[in-house]
């Protein structure tokens, strides 16, 4: 019976005043959403970028033309940064997306893009390599501190030891105190410092993966256990992701080496001085990138060799497991054959032991006769079963050889 049949007022003016309290629907505003409306709200929230103050701020470390660190982890407005260095908003898509996760304690907000990129503009170079996001110009370098997390108060920084060494090496190279000194332009020295840090991280990670996987593979040679196979599966996924990451960096460097225009565009100092390079006048930066291309290619080749070892080990493990399973099946067939043979003897004994009159009871040596007949029947059936079992026991790559031997009457002939 509905509300109208009970005589309750449901009009706009009356509302729900005349409905008893225990009949009134639950009036929680957060529970009035239908399932479709609820999904729409979640989708809108997930597609809407955060509009807080953190999304408009960029935290970066800035080096001047002399290699001095003029700003260390200072937060500035993105619009001011773009205006000061004449950058477009599209250049900050990946950086801004990564910066949105900073300051949150949730691990889901950690966003490290696996796809590297080197965007060359007329007035600067934007790099996105591993955890390094940087802007290089002819007289300044800005390192976006995406690998740091602000403290709960918003003022502190948690800087890793690797990042500290990177900033120190960057300072030394920009000041010209490295091996090349002042022979390379400012922007090329900054690019070299970033590539050294990236290759160092890749090499360290490769050594860790290699050590762990070698220990697992050596342990599997001694015994195949479930825990070891589980660790092998986990490490196999990790090494595959690392191989993809290293391959993308190698391919990125190779793509730049194949294009003379991009190699010439890397010389920002010459472009600023009004003497841009043309043609193949880029020997210095080409040799530099070729060196790091060889390093990255060596890392990729080492990792691919390790992945090949993992696949070979997995195939061997599958062969061993299949062989053990076949041996267990063969053992079961042998027991079944023995039981079938014993069934003949038991049948003869059961017939002889029936409480019925027969001529065997009147003959001397009837018991011996039943035993001999049962034993002969057991042996004959056992020999026939073993012969048939041996025909299927020998495994060949193709069944042609086995079929020919069986047809010629030599099933056990060895070649």
C-alpha cells in the first residue's frame, strides 16, 4: 500500500509533514546519489586536476651561468617561472603531472614516467630522464625536485644521497672544474652531468638485479622449490620493466644521433650569439652522445642476456617437472600392471576356494595344481603388460621411428 492510498500528503506544500517519522525515507544528502550519479562524481573528481595552491607551484633548484646554486628547493609559481624563462604551458605537462603527487603521503600519487624525453626548443632543452626533470638554457639550469617530498609543515625537504651527489657534480661541471673544463659549452656540460647521473643509476640498478637473479638461479640448480620459483617470477617482472626503461633511453639517444638538426639545436650558446650551427658541425656533442649510447646499449645487452638465462632456466624447469610427472605416471602404470597380474592369481584362488563340489577336491595335488596355474597366468599377464608398457615408454622426437620398429617386429632395437 503506497503513500497516496494511506491518505498521506505528498504535495509540494505539504511535503512529508503528515508522514509518520518511522515511515519517512532516510534523508542523508550523501546517500541520495544513485549509482550512476555516484560514478559520475568519481569520474569527475578523477578527471579534474587539483586546484589547490600546490598545483600552481614548482619546486626547483636553479644554477646560474657561473655554476653557482642560486636557489635550492625553492617553490615558485608556475606562471612566473614560465614568464621568466619564456616557456609554453605544454612544456610542463609531464612536470606538472608529476608535481601534483608531491606533498601527499599516498604511494598512489608517486608518478615516475617510464617514457623518457628530450624536448629541444630554440631557447632551451627540457629533459625527462628517469627521476630527473630539468630545463637547460645557455646561461642557467633548473632541476625540478620531483624526487623530494615536502614535510608535513611544507618547509622541509627529504633529499636522497644520490640526488645530493648529482647536484654536487652538476655544480662542478658547470663551473668548469671537470675533466673537460671550459672546452664544452655551458648547456653541453649540464647535459653531460644529467646523462652521467642517469647512466650511473641504470648501472647500479642493473647490478642489483643481476646479483639477485644470479643467486636465485644458482639456488634453483640445487633444488626447485616453490618459494624460489615465486622469487624468480617477481624478479623476472622487475628485470623486464628495467629492460624496457633502459631500452627507451637507448632508443631516445639513438634518435637524437640520427638527426643533425637536433644535434645542432643542442648548442644553445651559439644560437644565442647569433651563430647557429648547420650541417654536420656537431662533432663534440655527437661524440658525447655516442659514448652514452654505447653505455646504455651495453646495459640493455647485459639485461637481455640475463632475461635469456631466466627463460632458459624456466624451460629447463618445465622439462624437469614434465619428466617427473611422466615418471610418476609410469610408476602408477607399473603398479596397475602388477595389480592386474595379481588379479588373475586371486581369481583362480577365489574359484578354487568356493564352497562348491568339484573334481579338484577329489584329486591328490589339487592345491598344487591351482597354485601352479595361478602363478603361470600371473607371469604371462605380467610379461604381456610389461611388453606393451615398454612400447609407449620410449619417447622420440617423432613417432615414425617407433612405428617402424614396431612394424618390423623390433620394438626395442637401438640405433
